[in-house]
């Protein structure tokens, strides 16, 4: 089930909304230290069930996050891309 996703994609995905999601190989925001991208390893509505599966499979280094519709960290490149496309003020 490993799929590489950004945090905004994960939060806005109908598949993962309302679930606890285990992500591995994370890339973190420099300022907030929150995950902004990673490999989705597993998910579950019950945190304890997800943790039990992760422990049984030996994947104990994953970050586990809850996905709702709020995106608490946008990747920095999203802001820099938008600023580059804006016309310069005269």
C-alpha cells in the first residue's frame, strides 16, 4: 500500500480523511518540524489497531498523523511558485 503523498494531498484525500495514517521516509518542514511528504504505509480509524499492525510488521519508525481537511503545513515550494508567477508591481 506504499504511496508517496504530500501532506496537502493526504489531508484532502477522501481515502484517508478521518483516519490515522502511518507515513515513512518523511520530509519535514524546516520551521515547524511537521511532516510535509512521505510514503503512506498503512491507515486505520483506530489508532491502537494501526499501532498494533505497525509493531507486528516491525515498522516502528513511522510517523503517525491524523488526516482531516485542515492542512497545517504547506510545502515551501507552493509559496515560492506562486510568488514567481505574480506580475511585478509598477
